[in-house]
C-alpha cells in the first residue's frame, strides 16, 4: 500500500506547472506552524488538465482519531493554514483547480476530489 505521509504529517502535493512556488511555500509555512508538513510537487503538463492540489492528512489508527484531527483542523488554530490553502487555490494558473484529499484509517485509504468555489475553499 502506498503511503504519502506519516502519522500526524500533512502533505501538500501540487501541480508544479499550475501553482506559483511562492504561493506553495506560503501554504507549507502556514501548515508547518500547526503540524509537521511537507510539499510534494508533481508534473501535470497537459495545459487542459485541471490544476490539482492534493492534501494528505496522514494515517489514523481508527475513525475516532481521524474525526478528532478534522475537528482540530476546522478550529481557530488552523485558520491561517486554511486561508493559505484558499490563497494557493486562487493562485492557480490553470482554470478550475481540483482539490484532492486523502487519509488512511488503519489499512484503508480514503480519497476524494472536488472543484471548490472560492467561498468553499476555506
């Protein structure tokens, strides 16, 4: 099973063609203030493909641990990290950026994707 992140680590994967490096670094810096975080560039050279931004929230032992983490992310401490993520989506040089997310619970991988509006980004 492929793992993108360690327990507690947030990985921000991004289309290196679509997202300016300064915006990616600002997002990484804000996420690092609240959790171990790193970025992972990937190449999506097709100009017509939507820009992709992947958030991997790490591995959790059970559903309750995942819920507790997402409640934490929704809180005040994480507000700047969420705003920087919204700014990163807005900085995309490709139209209609796609936000993908993933996290692992036990040996299961949970994934999703959507195209948020600016109001939905945070």
